[in-house]
């Protein structure tokens, strides 16, 4: 395949970025999107040019490192997958592909397609845990949990923290991300004891680091590679009201 | 041999750990705060150790190269985590889990360490459950389990096909709690570039801030490596593409012996390579072999679609060769059997380097829904990558590099041959012998991090309480930093034509071809020559654009590949030295008439611990004899 890439290049957080154009001649439809970027970078390095910086690691959709807007969609035009899983078979011969970093104030651009997502960690540090010391846990089967509840908790717990929800949201809201953790623990008996402190601490931190509020447009759910549901946000709101 | 003191406690196997804990030195809570510990890596072992050490009150500094500790590669483990709970009343026990591991590792692991890993496994499950890890449950609300390869009980706890993610996020949450309390300081986007020794003890690290390129000095009373394995030495593997051996290798060059480097697990069920630019191979969990049947056509070149090939024309080769364990033979056995069929010309697909993993019969018996609930995400992932719906037609799979049983040599206390330097999780060698059983990686990493190291490290630190905070102005830091910077500058100054990745890819091919699933003397000797040639070319023709004082991903890669060249040589040397077949190490010269591994217990029942002696000088081999007090070394049979 022959493709034209328009990639956002930005030297550092303070620099003004711009789109650069790259022509790719030999793209196989069997390649993954990041492998296509690898091929571009190989070419750039061989020409002693600065390669495109992007975050990536596991390349199997679970670590949450990768993430970029591709043709205006977080993780590209295919739903329910991460950028690393996006196959080039979804693009057309001759297509022009626009590639940009996450655009959200709490995720400042570090370089090119790399953004700073430590704001997410800060929220988790504020309260995303159950306070139990190593060695203090009761026998696992002494905590009985309905299968349905446990399965629902799992469905919330599979968030990979990639930031697509924030990137998709016009308010740069992190409500889907926060609500996934709140829901996981709200559904499990282990999480009940600290429920109030947790939701307060996480929401306060979420506001403090600059994420916007939710106005229920649902873009986050539509773009989430792990299909975390909007109902989690409803549960977060319920938990939040209960906490005051 | 003199240098290897394994410190295995006396007494009966089942009492060693209890006895050890009861007699080991402790550190007063008031003193703990004054003692600093550096932990490198935030997978299950690193995040677990950081949390547990923080809870104890130590001052912990934790490093990872990712932007967040939540992304360490434990996150990608799929199938499950073992524990000897015996919830199924199927005859499981600590002893049986221990025995399965010892046997699965082909009697090349240290008995006392393995028993201890089995012993703490139940606590690991209790702890993760308390942390809110949503393990799969039965309708009565109790925890569910499934079976994994090489065992005949059901002891694997799981969260769909993403158990590693759920456990890691649990460990990440406990780490966050300690960060909030101020007991752990987190340093993300840092790469350890060298270990600093003062008076022979591990006292700190030189790290590079991957965002700014700044070189940093960090001091501590002890250093813990939780840096994972070196499977990416094959370039393509099931590992994260940035996973690397550099921290462990740097420690090795500073005096930590490297044990059994040739023990590398090639996982049988991975998505085959699809294109030449491919950067990694994706694992399809071993748990799939609970319900999937592995087969190839009975006739060479049978090009009919899989579903059109009738039962009588299919060769379920694992069931045929290993009737007792069938599709659930251990990984090394399944991988070799797969390679044997493909090499014999029965492989499928365009390349012939694939076999079928078929769920037709299970779907017929249990219904699509049941299969979906057990493996839904794996089927989705397979479809995402290949475009094939495996509810309708079989998955195509082929082996890929996965886990390294070898690693830094550690004693019973998980300390390396450098005082004050520990290695935990996959980065050490101790528990899996020559082959790891499925779902025992999460178990061992978590056990090491949460339950074992936090007990054993006290024994060292108890004697360090009079050592004041260590200054990073000491000449040892100065010198180490200087050599680190020289090396970084060297990469940049070569100004050749080729990328670090292109060298890595070629190195990986050499390793896969000559030191992969099957090895022989001729091939290994050839590999040594090829590695050396490629390494020379690397130092002549590498190109790293930019500077080291800025974000520079090419520089990161160059450093890792440079270390891999050195490790590759040692890996091959170890494979060449071990004139036997055991577990994943299969030397063609040593096999039974029906193609099974032929061990040589008389000559090779030892751990090969290699000592670094200097640039381009041969390593010195130290042997730790493996003494089995409890078990008898038997021929490992799954027939």
C-alpha cells in the first residue's frame, strides 16, 4: 500500500508543534499501525533524522502505553481496540492518515505523540486502593461474592489507563477512568469499608489535576478500547452523593 | 564452587521456611525508616516488594521505565495464578504443587526455594482477593479454578484471560497506598544504567531520566532488581517490546553471577508471524488448551480448510504422543512436538509454520457461551490480530519465546553474589528449573515480592542500621556515572547507517535459529561466531540520532541491544556447556529414541552460575550442586 502520513511533530512541551508529511510506499495490510510507524522511524534514522517519538510497550492491547488520535479518533477508526492492535488492513490504498497526540490540558505533550499521563496516577494514589497490609488478609473463600457482582467488578476493572476517554471528551473529563475504579470497589464487599473516603479523595484529586466534568455525551464509552460502560459514571455519581 | 553459598536452612523441607522466619534477624521499626531500599521494576515482584517493604516502614525508592508502574509487563499475563488451596478437593497440597514444579522444571531447580514458593502461594491468593482483585467465581460465591499444563489438579485462579492485568493492578493499588503514605517514592520513566558498589556492597544506581536524558544518582542500603526476563533477546517474543535485561546484565558485570542463562521457555501457543516488520508475537494463553485440541492434517500439504478435514484425517499429535496429559502437556513438550510436526512438513498455512488449536468439540459440548465466558477476550484478541473468528474455525498457533527460567543467581534469601543486591521474580533463576509450568510465574513473582523478600532482607539490613544515609557524592558514584556517560556518548558518536532495532532483529534470528527450541553443538558454535561478527558490525555501523541529554528512544534501544549481544554469547555458551537435554533446553545429541529429552543427572544436576571476568574475557563457571532431599530425580514422563 501507498500512504501519506500527516504526523504531529513537537520538539518539547514548550515548542509549537506542526504536522509533517511523510510518504510511505511499502505498507503491508498485515502490518499493525505501530509497525508502520516503526518502518517510518527506521527510514528516518537511516537518514539521520529525528524519529517520531511515541509511547508503546506490550503491543498486545493490555499495558495502556500506546495511544494517539488517528484520523480524529483515539486509537483510530476501529472501535474497541488499542492503537497497537490497529491493523493496516483497515486503511485504503492512497489514504492520507492524520496522527496526533492526545489533546487534553491535564495531559501535556512531552514530545511528538507522547503525552504526560501522570495525572491518572495521582488520582489512583489519592484513593484507588483497599487498605490491607501484606499478611493481614483473611482466607480468600471467607469472602463470598455473587458471581454476577464479581463479573461486573471485573468488567470495570479491565480499564488499561490509556487516556482515550479523556482524549475523546470535549471537557477532557476523566470520569470514565475514575468511575471504573470506583465501580470495581463499590461492587465488591472488600471495598465498602473505605468507600466514602475513596470516592471523595479520588474526585477531589480529579478536579485538582485539571480534568473537566462529565456532560454525558458518551464519547468516552464510544472510544474506550476496553468498552468500559457509561453506567460506571452513574455509579460514581451515586457513590459520590452517598459520601457526603 | 566456593563462592556459591545457597544458605538453605537445615531441617525437613516442609519446616525450612517456618524455621528460617523464626530465627532470622529483625530490624527495629524505628530503624527501618532510616534504611533506604531501591527497587527496580514494578511488575508483580517489584510492586509487591515495594508495597510490602513500605508497609514495614522502610524508605523505598521504586523505579520503572514506563510512564506509570501500572504498565509493567506482568500486566500481560493471561491464564492464571497457581495456589495449593485444594478448593476442588482433587488431592492438591503444598507438597503436590511443589512436586509438580520440581518435575515440570526437570529437576533443575533448588528444592528448598520451590517448596517455599508453593508454601506462600495460598497467602498470595488471599492477599490479592483482599486487595479487590476480581478473580473468577462460582455461583455460590467461592473462587473458581481451572487446569494448566503439566498438572492433574485444578489449582489455577484466574480473571478471564487477563489474570496478570488484574493482579498487577492489585499490586499497583497497594503500591499507590504506600506512595500516598510517603513510604515509597516513585520514579517512573527511569532506566537503571548501572549499579554502584561501595566496599563490595550494592549501594545505589545510576539511572537515566528517559524524558530529559538527565543522569541521576540514587543511593540506598540495598538494591532489589525486579526487572523480569530476557525473552526479547529473540527480538520477537511474547514480551513487551521494551522489556530488557540491561539492569540485570549491568549487575552481572559488577559481580552478580548469572545462572542457567540457556533455560528459556518457548511458549507453544502464540499467534504466528504475519509480516516481516512484525515487532512481537502475541501469546494465546495456555488455558486455551483446557478446551482446545491441537492438531495438524495427517497428510502433508492437505490444503483443505480446517473445517473440511474430517476427523479421520486429523492428527491430534499431543493426544497421540502423550495420552496421560494430552493437550495439557508442559510448554516445552508441546512446543517441541509442534516444531517436530512442522519440520516434518505437516504444518499449515502459507508458511507451514503453524498448527491448529481447535475449539469445535468443546463448543459442541459446552456451548459457545461457556467458551466465551472462559476465553472471550482471547478470542477477541485473536480476531483483532488475524481477522479470524475462532468460534467458527481453529486458531492457528506456533511457538514463540516467552519466559526465561535463567537469571541472576540468588541464595535462599534471594540475594545475589553481590552483598545487598537482591533479584526477585523472573529476574532470578531459582524456582522453575529448566522449564516453568503455566500460571506459576505470577505465583512466584508475587510470592517473592510480597512474602519472601520482605522477610529475608531484614537479615541483611539488621547489620546495616549503623550505616548512615549514603551520599551520592562518593567517588564510586562519580566513577560509575562517568563510565555510563562515556558509553552513551559512544553510541551516539558511531554515526553509522543502521538502527538499533535492525541489529536486534538480526541477533534475534541467530538466537532463534541456533539457540531456540532445539540446539546442537555445531549450531551453537556457529552462533557464537555470528553473534561476534554482528556485534562488531553494531559498534561500527549503528546510528543513534540526537543527544543523550534529551528524550531519545533510539538511544534507549541501542543500550539494550548492546547488552543483549553480550548476554547472547553467555546464553549460547551455557547451552553449549550443558551436554544434556532437560526441560526447555533440548540438545539434539541427547534424546531418547522417541525424541524425548535425555537428562544426564550424573554430570549436570547443577546450577550453572557464570562469573563475569572482564570485557571479552571468558566467563568462569561455578556449579551449585542440586541436592534433592525430598524427591527422587525421575525421568519426566507425560505419556
